[in-house]
C-alpha cells in the first residue's frame, strides 16, 4: 500500500496537502466560525466537495458509457453544519444540466447513479444527502 496524500500542518489551523501521484496541492484553513482564517477550503468544505464531485464523476462515466453529453453540467453544493457534536449534518447538491434535449430515459440513466459512487456509499447514514436535478 502506497501513500496517496502527504499532509503538513503549517500552523494557525492551516494544512498543506500534496497529492503524490500528480503533485497537486490543496491548502485548508479552519473556517472563520471555528477560530480559523477561512482563507481556503475547510476540511468540511472538502468533504462536501468530495461528495458532490464523486457523484458528478460517476455521472460523467455513466454518460460517457451511454453516449449522453453532460459537458457543462454545473453543481451547487451547500454544506449544513450541526453542533453538539460539530459535524456536517446535510449536504445539498443541486445539479444544473446544460440546455440540451435529454430524453426521459437519459435523465433516468444519469439520476440513477447519483447515490452509488464511493463517497456517498462511504459516509455515515446519519448524513442527509439531498440531491436535486435541474434539467
């Protein structure tokens, strides 16, 4: 098993994360409502982003396999926090598909894979995942 990501704590509630295969870097900050600067994604922002991007990726794979063009699809992600304990209680994912003529069958194919990718299947059942599709 090889290391995927190397993380360094930079102080002041900031981390630097390096994806070893690509060399890509992500900085995180604690959110401003939790003693951080809020100048970068927070860990919980990345969690919500991972959830949405994983679903978008499986939709892209499914679209590719079925000859459906979803290029240009946008995603609005809303993270809702709870307290006691502090945690992400809900992630609202609103997919906005480009103004193309999709058939009902194509819509069904894309929508049917929304909850079956690795991140949605890996999180706690206590997390509410609200998914909206705007065709």
